[in-house]
């Protein structure tokens, strides 16, 4: 499971929540390079982590089977079946459920 968020406290909070649910989490400030990590089943990504990075979405699709995108407004969701949205501020259980749903839709690699 990847957690990608520019804000350090948000990144820590999401990682803690998912680790408490039993997920193995790797957290990053920005979208890592494709060769830098192995492919994961799910990435939880704060929308701010993709701003100003023209290749962020291409890299995300290479390193993760599915993406849970944290948005300020749900209307900004990219039209992509691999992406599930959770509107910020999110409740912990909403995020956990979005991750579970994403993993159920895309079974395969390790989390």
C-alpha cells in the first residue's frame, strides 16, 4: 500500500490509519519514480501530491493497480475506472472502506 501526500501530518495520519487496519504501508511526499519501487495493489494519493507534476498520473498507473484519490471536491475526479475518490476532510472509515473497495475490484499484487 502506498500513501502519497505532500503534507507530512496528513501522510502520517493516513499511514497510521491504514497500518492500524493491518496494511503494510510505504509513505511518500510525492509520486515516486517507476523504477524506485515495486508495483502495489493500491495507492492512496492526496490530490495536492500530483499538482505541478505532468507525469504523476502516468507514474501512478505504472506503480499501482488502483488509486484512492483524496479530493477537496468530488467533482474533480479524473474519468478513470482505476480511481476511487474520497472527499476531504474524510472520516477514517470512509477512507478505509474506499481502500477495501479498490482492493476488491483489483485483486492481485501485494498491498
